[in-house]
């Protein structure tokens, strides 16, 4: 039963949307998961969606779901392409994973931002926005 599962707080794991240069000379925005922990994350489930307004009203994107077997300690993972038209939306990410058999779960939100209003993301050596 879900009520019997113990969910410990998540720390040391971040999500970010970052502008990534491509070989063609163009740039593409991607959603990344960054593992700052010294432990591997296993069986990652990622659900993403974006909403025009924080309260959920207005335009919405579809919900996308992804599964990844492993995110190694100190590594990052490129999850999906993010269309620049939804950077002005509230981008929500729901992340679940296991460490040593214990399930962890956290919801992140990346606040709306403009394509030219980016911050350095040191772990990726790129510019973009982190979720909170």
C-alpha cells in the first residue's frame, strides 16, 4: 500500500532546463536531472508538464513520462527536449527514484523565464534555469 511506503526528503538532486549547443551551430533547450550525490540513483521515473498559470488554469502541455534505469553518482541526465514556447510556462517535474532499496520522491517547479534571461548552471557547464 502507498500509505505504508516511507518517503525520505530528497536532497542533492536538481532539475534544470538548459540551453545546449548542437553540432549544427543551433541551440536546443533540454530538461536535465543532476545527481550531486555520491550514490547512484536507480529506476528513475520522471513526469513532466507545463502550465501557463501557476494555479493550473490557462494553456497546458501534455504530460510526458520517462523511465531511466540509472543515473550515476555525480552525473547528469538529459531527459527531454523543451520547446522554447513553454519557457514562459510553469514547468513541473515529478521525480521518483531508488537508492539502496529506499524510494525517494520530489516535485520540482521551474518558474517561467525568457530565452535570453539565463543563469549559469555549473554542474552542466551551460546556462538555463534550475527548479525549486
